[in-house]
C-alpha cells in the first residue's frame, strides 16, 4: 500500500519561493475571473482568498526587508498558512 510522506522542504519555506507561489495563485485566480467576465462562465472566485493572499504577500515582503517585522510569527508559521491558502 502506498503512504504519503511528509517532509520538511527548506526551500518551500523561503520568502522568495512563497512570494512566487502567491503570485502564481493570484495569476490563476485573475485568469479565472477574466474568463468569467469574458465568457460568462459564472465560476466562483473567492474574494476572501484573494484578500488573504494579498495580505500574506505584504507581510512576507515586509519580513524579507526587516526580519524583526511580526516577530512572534516565524516564516515557517506564515508558510504553513500560505500553503493551505494556495491549495484551496
């Protein structure tokens, strides 16, 4: 039987990689919204998801410039939440 294996990917929790993942997800959502408008597809696009991703992008951008920004929250804690949002 096959089992999933959880690993701690060090590169996945880096700030540039997370920002790239957020940008890719936002691009996909924007393309879906564009197709909804142009082709009248009526697919659901979560505005809350877009807002959350933009907020985490801002937090990660600030944290990349100043490591002391949002000190109680580590990059790994933020990365876990971002990964959950990306795969929603």
